[in-house]
C-alpha cells in the first residue's frame, strides 16, 4: 500500500499530500527531508529509489514547472505500479497546476484516487500475464532452487511476483514442478541465468570495483554493520528475475543507449543489504535484453515492438530546430540531451573522473533538465553545461564546516584530545602529509602528538620519528609487529595525560580494520579527505570529484609538494572550471 | 558586394543633401528633443533603482524561512514545507497591508535555501539586498548554535554586506513552542560563538582567509553593536502568524 504521495515545489512548499487529503496516518520521521538532503541535493537524482528506515521512496520531476513528486511506501512491499503512478500523477497535475494557487485539495484528490486505482489495476493485470508466461521454467532450475542458502533471495523467482516479496523456497519448488512438462530450449537459457544471482550472492565473489570498495562505503553509510560483500558483487549477475516489461520500462529501454557494461555498473550503486532492492533494480534495467533474445514470449515482444516503432525519435529538420531554439519553445527531450551529455561525460573522463561517477552525474543532470523549456537564443549544449557546472559546484561545496581549528578548540574545551586518523592505500603519501598537517597545527599554537600505528611497513616508525624530531613534537611508538589498535589507544591516553591538543595517527597502507582502530564504539565513516600529490597531475583533477561524490565527505586539505608548507585548501570554483575546460 | 556599397554611398549622399536643405533651427530643435528624452530616461532609471526593495531571508536549513516567506505573502503557511532545493523569489504586497488604502509599495522577498550545499545562492542575491533577515530556530537552538553562528559570521564578513551597511534582523522563530529560548539568550550565545570564530579565523595564515572584512574590535569581546551595519534581534513564530517584527523591519527599510 502506498503510504504517501507528496507533491511539492522545488522552493519547498507542499502543494498536495495524499496523507492529508485522504486522511491517512502521517509518516514516521521525515523521510522526505532525508531524501532531499542525502539524495537529490547530492546529485544522485538519477538513482531509481531511496530507502530510509522501513520506507522506500521513488520520485520524479517536472522540470519545467519546478515540481517534485515523491511516492513513499513500505520497503518490504515491492509495489510495481509506483513509477507508473508517478508518471500519471505528473501528467495530470501539470494540467491543473497554476503558480499562483496553493490549494489543490478539492480538484486533485479525486483525480488521484482514480489514478491510483488504475495503476493498481494495471499492475494486477501485468502480474497475471506474467504468471501465465513464467509457469514454464525448467527442471534444471529445480535442483538449484532447493539450495538452502537461497532463502535470502526469492526475487529471482520471476513467476511469483507477489507484493510481499518474502523469502519462499516453496515458491521456487512450485514453479519448478509446473515447469516440468514444457521442455522448451529457450527457457533453459533463461533459467540458467536465473540461478546466477544466488551463487553470486553466496560466494561473495570477486569485487569488480577495484581497490576502493565503493558499495561497501555506501552501505556503511547506511549504518549497515554486516560485512556483507555479497550485494557488492554484481559482476556475476547477468540476469533478470523476470522479463518484466511494463510500458514504462519499455520506454526506459528505448531511451538509453544499449550499453550492457554500463548497466552492470549501475548495479553497484544503491547497493542495499537487502538483496531484494538490488534485484528489483536489476530487473528493470535488464528487462529489455532478455526480451530481445527470446522470441517465444509473443505477447511481451509485441508490446516491445510497439515501443520500438515509436522508438526512432522524430528527426526535426535543421531549420525548424534552429527556429525553435531562437523562439525558445523547445522542450528538452532525453534524446536531445544525450549527445551534449555524452560530450561532457567524455570530457570529465579525460580529466580522470571515474567512469561510473561521470555516468551518474550525467544521469542526475539529465533528470533535472528533462522536460524543461529552453529560454530563447540558448543552445542545448550551453544549458547542459550550465546545469553541469551547478551540479559540480554543489557536490564540491562542503556540506558541513571544515574548520578543523574550531573543532580542535571545541575538543579542547571538553578536555579530550582531537584525534585525526590517516587512512589510505599504499604509497599515497599519508606519512608525508601527516607531517604537513602537524606543521600547520603547530603554526597555530596547538600541541601535537604523533602516534605510529603503522606497525607493518619497515621504516615507517623511523620515518615518523624523523618528522617528530624535525618538528620537535612527541611521538608515541611501540615498534613493529604490534596491534595497531592497542598502540592507538595507548597513544590517545598518553596524549590526554600530557594535555596534548591533537593526536595524529598514522596507519599502514594495507587494509587494517577501521573498526579496531577507533576507541569509540560507534563505527566511524570518513569525515574528510586529504588529496595528495596535487602538484603532479596538471589538470587531471577528476580524482577530487570522484572521491567527494562517493564518500560525501568534504576535501579538507590538498597536498601539493614535498615540503612542510605545501598544504592548501581546495578552491572549488577553480576545480570546477578546470574540470569543464 | 560592390554594387551594394555604391548604392549605400548614393543613399548617404542623398541624406546629406536633404539635411543641408532643412533650416538649421529645426535640426537644432530635433537634436535637443532627442537629448532631453535620453536625459529624462537616465534620470528616471537612476531614481528608481537607488532604493532597492529586496529583502533576503537566510538562515540554517529548517529554521523556518520558507514558512516565513509564505506567511508574509499569503498570510498562511498552507500545508507545510520541506527542505527547499531552490530559492523562493517573489515581489508582492505584504499580506497584512493588503487592506490598506492608498499606494503600498510591493516588496521583493527572496528566500534562500539554508542547506549547506546551496550556500553560493546567497552570494548571488546579497549585492541587491536592502535588508537581511537571519532566521534562527529558537527551539532547537543549542544543537545548531555553532552552525548558525558560522553562517551568520560568514554573512557579516562579506564585503557587500558591510560596505552597503545592509541592516540585519536576527529573527528567533518558533517561539510559540514551550522549549524555545528567549531572544536575549540567543543573542548572547551568538555573540559568544562569533567571538570564538573571530579568534580561530584570525589565527589562520592570510592565504587561507576567506572573509573579506574583520569583525568587531580587536581585543574586546564581540558584540553586535560593534558591527558597522545595524543588527537587531526580534522574536516571533511563523506557524501561528506572529511575524509583526519582520514586517516592521521590512517597512522600516523599504519605504512605501
């Protein structure tokens, strides 16, 4: 059941709320505000959905009128008709919207009720037709499906698209039995594919995200303590749970370029500890590819064909498009935006921004521009460029204060030393930059202690000792082969005894568990980023953007040289200019 | 091309001879009329723009700016608000003054989003401001005190605010709630926090400083009365419609 559907302006005023209009119970907490703060303003509006507590949220924009439509429902229910409903609501509301009006209750409530019923009815029909179709999967599936570990995953069970996606190995068995009589070759392919996700999840296979575990960080951010790498592994998941094809999804397929590798990468983001969410997302994206391969799904392919006919965008004549751009009535279409966005994306990638990040950024910008009316005498490329510039500026602007000195003083008042832990991969420059930060703090008359918790690399402690000697600050060390967590804890105790203001902790490049190091019970996330070796990269500043986007943490310092004074603050405007040059 | 040039030359010659034919007084009169019209336009535009009628609402996210905006405009806060992603920008006659007879000058109010990521928007509107209302959440003050002080500090040290002596009203919102703090308390706390900020910011090396103006008197604790532009504190509650302090402030600086 849909908990709430909210319509509000981008300026923040709520225009219509289904809770209030229909007299339902209000939402617990404020998921909408959380959505805005952690997703839409973080340039993640290209994501499919957002979840908070036990609510899941989906949204859509009407960029021309500056309206946002958000649907909230219980996370455990997987409502299919939400996207559909949002699009219908958007259409209807745009017709009755008037910038001067602020009360839409009488008019819109009835319309909404009707739309809701229609959407639910459509979803029911879809479900029934799918049930009819997929009651044909095969014997090989049966043996896999009885795998006990599969309990975590009933999503791959295409046949039973229940509203309550609970884990049901019974379902799997039922479908398998029904399947027996039809020994259809094509479905075999489909089925083998169905099995993969489970294996992928169980094995927690190779993480194809490279050294930096992006999805892990995101899950940590969602306060998930489980060290579950299963959901992160999407490389193996080449599947769909169902050849799902509502008209809406078909449209989605038509619009995007057919880039299978991109779609795979899409899965790494909103990674969720509940496999359900992830598989749902995958289903949406992969629906089309299964469709193309299987010719036997007659009714479905028909639907897809319809979409394909509408597919090739109307090629406007050159003159008429010029004229429209001058007259200013050109409504931005996804197809118009694609070339401009692609060019921008390539430019970002030449500046060393990670491909997935560039992709997500482009999606977010596209979501915010689609359907907007162009002003007169503006070209599409300039509009896209401006929008991208704003988005980049927003991402790089720190979300909270990066005034370290103030935080240190605050900690001083509380009588405890301020601890900064430096983490990072091998060779990135932690020890050098640690010394630079120490120097900077010393310049502001703060007493600093170093803690040598890099007990693994030979020479690390000596290196730190030399820095300490040069800077004339105390260093706490326990030699090599000791547990870094213990060393850190003792260092902090020593520092508070000596009334030291700041403790700088150096760690080894290899993945020592963060959890151990923190003396505080709550797991800490990244609070700030220190970019190193900035002087060596000329204008390839994309790494700054990638880091900030993924972690959500601001860049506090930039290291740009080998001496003690080479430490700067990040100049956001110049970075944005360099990225888009 | 050559043909056109020749044609143009012929026309110019004709125009010249036509002008020569007119009696000189007429030409002088024509020129004088044109000059006069231009002067009148310039004077009118100068006079009009010397008194800007823009008031900027700023403050932390969740302090009640959008609610205040709608109270001023429509007299009610409608169905509530969510975090703003964009500014609210409108020129209107204050709702409480709609019944007044005679000419009431409309006010241009800009409600800038308070979210940290959207801070650059404030820089865009400040140069045109005739007054600034800084909205503070009086109920939830202690937890957001540091951020509010920092935001206020950043605003008060901008060159555009100080040079033009933009008056600032610190509006303590949500005083209808039982746990709200008084405006005197809020004022004192803000002064203390800004004082601390002043010290930590001034300690930074000159290359890092981002504020353009130094606040207060060195050596003395900071007080709002030390600012070059006038800073006042008032309280009210937007949800119940108690916004008379803001309206008074607006009327003071945007003459009717």
